[in-house]
C-alpha cells in the first residue's frame, strides 16, 4: 500500500490545493487541543507552505 501511496502523495505535494488540504486538516486537529504550542506550529507550517507573497527564483 505504501508503494502505491508514496509516489502519489509526493506528486500531489507540489500542488497548492494539496497543501491547503493538509493545513486545513492540521487546523481542525489543533482545535481539539488546549495548548498553544501546536497552534504556533501549524501557523508556522502555514506560513512556510502557503506564503502570501511569491518569491521568484
């Protein structure tokens, strides 16, 4: 099963929609906890994966 899913996930990881899905799932999980550390971690991931400004190479 991992042999099938890993290439698929690695291919989809580059798309913005997949990144938004991952962030949405993490935000949903984080709302169930009572500490702030995981909130900061998800915010940091969101800033890294979905930057507001586009950086040209």
